[in-house]
């Protein structure tokens, strides 16, 4: 699985109640443009997003919230995997970006990105799964 890389602004946004990790709608977009830690909102990364069509929708695909709970002072947010299925050529992309599509102030704040190491392209019928760790969660807060 690709490593979790948080956007710097996510920490401040979390402290200022910009994210409800247990209720907001979080989506994943695919891009071949390298994100940087100083990106803050969807508009900062949307120009590099994979082209709409062939099984990919601009704005990405929502993940389901499996659980968001704390145990012994450690919060773990667990989200369901996101599967993209190509109905034509999709890509190339190297990065999957997780963002909050519910929040409007700031508009669609970013959470994290995952680097898959090299560009990926999908042909008709192929799938790509952003596999969120069901054991350790997408993120933990200690």
C-alpha cells in the first residue's frame, strides 16, 4: 500500500473543526501531478486530475466511513476502499488524493495523498483500488 502523506493545512483544519472524520463525505481523486504538502484545497490539485470519462468522474469517488473511534486516547479513522473501473482508457495517474467534499469553508479541504511510485494507466475493464488499511485506518491521531 502507498504511504499516507498529509497536507500541512489538514492539521490546522482539524483543530478548527473543518473536518468531521466520522460524518463528512471524503472523496478520492486520481492525478499524475505530484501534490505538495502546502496544497490546501481541492482547487490546488484539480488541474492535474485525470480526465473525466471512461469510468472516472471529475471530483473523484466517495469512500465510506467504516468507523471513527478512539481507544485509550488514540483515534482511528477507518474508511472503505475506493475502486475505479475503466470503461475506456483512464490515466495516467500516480497519486490518489483524499479530500473532504462536504466542507465549504474552506472549499473542499485536502487531507492526504498516496504515492504509488510510478504512473498507472487503466485499459477497458481494468480496475484500480485505493486500499485503505482496515487494521490501522486511514489515519490515527494520538
